[in-house]
């Protein structure tokens, strides 16, 4: 019988021979060898050497209901027995698409009663770019084409999503950003707030939107796009003053507000949507990830009545869509996922139970000598690692190295966390138990001790 580590070596060699991974330096990955994940159950994953690891990132912020749920497998199988693929183009639909659209209209904030389906968060944001421009053109304002987004935002890695995002490494390859996207400051108080208080800095960062509108001209601007909490940028939780100031700036202006809920949707922040946690009244909401808990790939854009009234009617045909828009199996998986979130009251759980429980443990890690700030909203958190605790803004000279070292210690200690620059970030499944939260916090503490 092949031993487990022989199996790992075999997977690694074959992976290195043929597989180009996303967001990976292939040369160093092949030298080290991939981690091979073979199984998942609840908040846990197992690697090919039989190690059990707590999945503190819910895969890639998506497995909200935990791994290995047989109900989802059964729902997919039931749908497969009916019809596994049909499209939603050309005046056709199917029962899972109908039911999922209906469920999303019920669960999302009241202004959202329509959804456009796609296959991922990137496709959702590409859809947003075309949709907002089409909206204004239909209203006789074709000059309104510019989208304002934020530096260090992540909205995907397609030409549109990658351009809307504000990440320099993504912009450095492949001709991004496309024209018509303008980036303003992010509300990252810990890293960029200087001497300002968080509240002052929140206002200051939001006012960059006002300045940009004045410079670019409201008559040229289609939308402002932002994540309620920046996820991939490092779990940047905006100061409480930020979103109200954005609302003040947009009030009375002809600019659509797009809340990218790809990570913050479906319970992650203790409400169905991050918009509700921060009091954001968006016109469009890109969704993906937690929509199906990652069991099958599906995304969408929630469309408010204001936008839908223009799209449906005067807008005519929207020349846009994907073969897999509302794919029946992905829609069936998403529907079952929503049923589980509702039945197990996972959103309430994050707000009132496991959220506050884990937050207390996590914020206590802020006392560790290596941690400049511990922050968490719902089940979405970050630890900023700093060389010199009192001077929070002074990052390690070799930026990113300490974060990566800590992340690797964490994995070896049995906890998946992600490194963003020199921070560790966390987004565990919403089903996390108290006992698992205790293990998580103890492992994170050990990881910090190992890194110091
Ligand atoms: N928008 C946000 C806020 C995201 O975090 C992500 C992915 O992490 C995306 C969009 C892109 O989603 P996908 O990877 O499904 O294309």
C-alpha cells in the first residue's frame, strides 16, 4: 500500500508538471510543493498526510455553512436527475433559477427585487461595469461612464474586475486597468491614518470621493464601487464615520452606489449583507462565494428597483450574459445553501453567539507583543503584525515576509489563516463551534509566539 506521504509526493510531482495555479509564484510553489487537501467536514480540512487543519478562511471566504454538507450534495443530485444544464438566454428559465431569484429578493434589503446571474464575483463586477454604463446611457446620459473605486480594493481578476480593484500587482500585468476607472483612498486607519483619530480619518478618506467627483465632474461619473469591508485588501474595517460620510456625499447626486458583497454577503458580518451592518443603501450588489458556500461556482448582481425600472423596459435588450448564468446545478446548490443558512439561523448566530464569542478571544490577541491591532466584525478579522507595537504605522522593512512566515507557522500548527502584507486574516465558517473557536484562538496565539 502506498503510504500517505508517498501519495503527497506523487500529487506534488504531477501538480508541478501540469498545473498553473492562480495567484502563485509557480517556481517557488513547485520547489516547495503544493499542500494537497483531500477532504473537508464542518470547519475542518484534511491534507494528504492525514493532518486535520482548522479552516480559518472558509476556503477562500466562501464555505459559510462548513465543508461536506450532504444536503447540498443531495440537492445537486436531485437537480441532476431532472436536468443538469439548460440556459437562461432567449426567453427560457428553469425552476432553480426562478426559486433562487425569488429567495434572493426576499433575503436582501428591500430595494432589491431582481438579480442577474453569472458564475463568479469577477463576472459580477464585470457585469456591474456594463450595467451602470448602460443604465445611464438609457437615461440619455451616455457620458456618465467613469467608475470610482478604491486603492487596495479587490473586485476580481478579469479585465473589468481587476481594473475596478485597486491592487498594484494586478495592474502591473496584462494591460490593466481599463480606461474609465478612477481610484481613491481606502479607509485603512491602521496603515494610513497617521495622527488622525479613526473617526477623523474615516471622514478624510470618504471626502476623497467628494474631491474626485468635483475633479472628474458628476456628469461623467456612473458609480462608486466599494466593499463594505475590504476583504482581500486585509480585512479593512472602515471607521464608523466612513459610510455615513459616503452617504452624505452621494445624497442628491446622480451617482450609483455599488456595494461589492462577494465576501460580506450571506451572514459574514452578522447580517445577511454587509450593507446592513454599515447602513449602506446600495443600488447594486455583486454577490458570489457565500451564495452557494462555494459548493458550486455561482455569482450574481442584485439589482435595485431604481436600476431595474430602467433596465427592464427602456433599457431594451442587455447584450450581456454567460453560458452558466443561473446554471441549474449551481442554482440548486445555492438554494439549498440559503435554506441551511436560514434553518440553522447562521446569520443570527454570527451576530449574537459565535461572532461575539470569537471576537472576544481574537481581540485579546491584540495584547501579544507582535500584534499592533486585532480587529474583527462578524466572523471576519485581522491581526496587524508590527515590529514595534507602540508605533503602529511602522511596518517590517521586508514587507510581507513576516506575514508569510506567520501564515506558514499557522498552517503547520493546524490553522489556515491568510497573510496580507504583514497581517494575518481570518474568516472561518459561520458554523464554527465554541470549542473550535477556543482551538482557533489558542493556535493563533501559538503561531504568534512561534513567529516572534
Ligand atoms: N469581489 C470581492 C469583494 C472579492 O473578495 C472577490 C474574490 O475574492 C471577488 C469580487 C472576485 O470573485 P471571484 O474570485 O469569484 O471571481
